[in-house]
């Protein structure tokens, strides 16, 4: 009977919102060489959450590439018609211990650093914000830890 009582108490607490059921992590859409996660929200809020998720791990963002601005600025030079993004930034960073493991195994894995997370909105769609990371490098086992770091950062960003 005590087990039943505990179960009923837990169910009551869950239904009242006193206990939150563990939600499964968001799943990406695999699009070419990217894993793309979608969240509904404000671009600046999502970008701030992404920066916080990176920096809370003690990682320094080394560069922010303003992709949408660059594409807009160069559109005339390349004869582009229309635009793909309203807002788009790529945050670049490294984690020394993971990069060390990548490069000690094979110095040519340096090409996999810096790591990046893209945050963007598509042209005309201000409701959805996308977060993109590189698909896992299946042929580079040392990259698994880097990929997991990127997944964890995106999951934390989306869960806030």
C-alpha cells in the first residue's frame, strides 16, 4: 500500500504542476550536412540563450560571423535575387581539451575546429528560430565528444 500511496501522491503533484515530467530532448531535422533544431521565439532571446549555454561551460566565443549581413551586403556583386535569411549569425568557439584529443589522434583534424552553431531566421518567418550544427563526423571517432557538446549546447538553449 505505501507504494500505491507514493504513486498517487506523485501523480497528483504531477497534475498540479509541482513536479515536471522529464521531457525527451528535442530531435533535429537532418538536412544535408546539418542537424537543424527549430524553436518558436524571438531571435535575440534565442541567440542570448545560445551565448549563455556556451559561456556557462567556460568556453569563449572566438568569433561571430554575421552571415545574413554578409550575404545581404554582397548580393548585388553575385547577382542574387531575394534573400534566404532575415537574421543569421554563426558562433565559433573551441574547447581546448576536445580539440587536443582531435588533433593528437590526427593533426589534420584541426580542420574540425573551431566548432560552430548557427542561429538564424528564414526570410519572412519571424516566428521560428533555427539552430544548426554540423552532422556528426562518423569517420572521425574523436569528433563524437565535440558533437555531443554541440548537441548539449543546443538542447540547453532550446530548453530555456
